[in-house]
């Protein structure tokens, strides 16, 4: 919570509207210094990515490739579905919060938005237990009695449902989506929507014609960040997933907890690949629009 509060204060002190892209690098390194700097960057990249990836590939060739079956396909589909749904829901809610804070920056709205963003400070396991306790109470005191009164089966509906898991992802990662969206909104000068209103464009048309096209890059970045975080989220998924809804992260946990490191290589490599593809796509998209800013 303290780190999130400090980050908000730091961003408030340096508004993005005052930032200007640098036309050139601060220092031009040549010769030995350039080689040393590049070598250091390559060393960090090798230790953080290349060497672990090579080890995973070696384990995959030794043992992991034998797990390529229908269950593995199900793990991939469950992971992609949860990541995509969580990204969509979280970005939509974060967009509503960002708009509310921009259109009505009252003390209550700012406090509510700040409180919503504190969910990122909660460990996934703590958040999962909290939602499980709350939904268990609702099931026992509301859903089951109401279902029995209506002639239903009288079974719990909320606990262990996909909606409960998506709620956990929403609370956990809304701060991740809120940051890029807020920055994109801050880059839109107030004169632009004012000019649109003077030309007769207001309400929903103003959002779809003016705001939405300018917010697409920020929304894509927010969705990508949430998607990748959901792929890697294990505690909340392990505790709250519906029956049979295993994901790649849960599979990695199951294999490593049993000491089957080689068998964990296949889902681990898949997580790396699935996480890399959208990042590469976003980087290529940004590279095609050099110097573009709102």
C-alpha cells in the first residue's frame, strides 16, 4: 500500500502533459564503452531469459514432450479464456473509474478510485480466501434458501464459480489496467472534447468518436498487462478455479511441488510463449508509428 501511494504521489508531481520525448540519447557511447554497455545488457538478458529458457527447452526434450496430449490443449484453452475474459472485464471497469475521476474529480471519487487500486497490494491467496468467505456466506444465507424456496436444487452457485475467479482477478489487477488508461486520458487535452461539443458531438458519440480512438493504444497496453499477469497468477487460480478448470500456472505448481521439474517445462514454456507473443505484437505496432503521441 505504501509503494502504491508513493507511486501515485510521484506521478502526480510530474504530470504526463509536461513530458516531452527526447530527440536523442543522453550519451553517445563508442568503442570500448559501447561494447561494455552492450555486453552488460546482454549479460542481464542472458541470465534473466536465455539461460532459463534453454534449461526449460532441455527439460522439455528430455521429458516434457511426452505430456503433449488432450489435457494439455485444455490447459492452454482455459488459460487463454481466463486471461482474455479478465483483461476485458478489468479494462472496462478501469476505464469507467478513469473517466469518473476525470469528469468529476471530487474527493469521494478520488478516494474510491484510490481504494480500488489498492487491490494490487493484496497477495492472491489472501484475496482468494476473502472472496471465498464472502461468497460462502452469500451462498448459505441467500442463494441456497432462495433456490430451495423457488423449488431448485438448493446448491451453492457463487463459490467455485467462474464469476468468483474473475472478480478476484478484477480486484487484484485493476491497478495494472488503470495506470495506462489514466495516462492516455491525461494526454487528451480538454479543448478537444470541448471543440467536439461545440460542433454538436456529445454524450455517447463523443466517447466513440473522440475518446475511444485516442484511448485504443492505452487500452491495448492495459489489456496486455492484465492478460500476462492473469497467465502467471497461481494462488488465486488454485484456490478459486471451478472444478476441472486447471491452467498452465496450476500445472506448473502441481509438477514442481512433486519434484517433476522436467514435466513442468512444457506448461512453463507455453506460458513464456503466450506471454511473449502479445508483447512482440504491441512493440511492432508501436514501432510502426514513430513519434506518434496525443
